C-alpha cells in the first residue's frame, strides 16, 4: 500500500489505517504461529536427543526471534502513529 501526498489527505489516512489493521492481523497471526513453531522445534529436539549445546542454540534463537519481532512491531506502531500525526497536521494547515 502506498500513500501519496498529492492526493486527498482523507485517502492517505484511510490507507494508513488499512496498513495499521494489516499490522495488527500480522501480530495476531504471529502470536498464534510462533508458539506452535517453537513447540514443534522443542519436540523435534527432544525426539532426536541432541546435546546440551544444541538446546542452548535453540533457546537463544527463539529468544532472538521473539525480541526481533517485538522490536519490529513496536517500530511499525511508532511509524504509523508518526505518519498519522503528520497527516493530521497537514490537514489542519490546509484548513487554515
């Protein structure tokens, strides 16, 4: 989705809100899918009876992916909020 400042601000706000909804759906999907993948990985490791170093690697990888997703979604939220504030300021300036 793209927003274009040459178009009406109302359309741009609508596009940003759609994007925000899409990000929220991705959050919900990742909250459901990520634990399932983690559980499958843990069960796979348990069935293969791998060494302790491989367990440590798996746990570090799961923690790293979790932290990265958390940081990424926070970044998206801040960007969306910033864009909406900017568009609101532009709308106020055009009204004057």
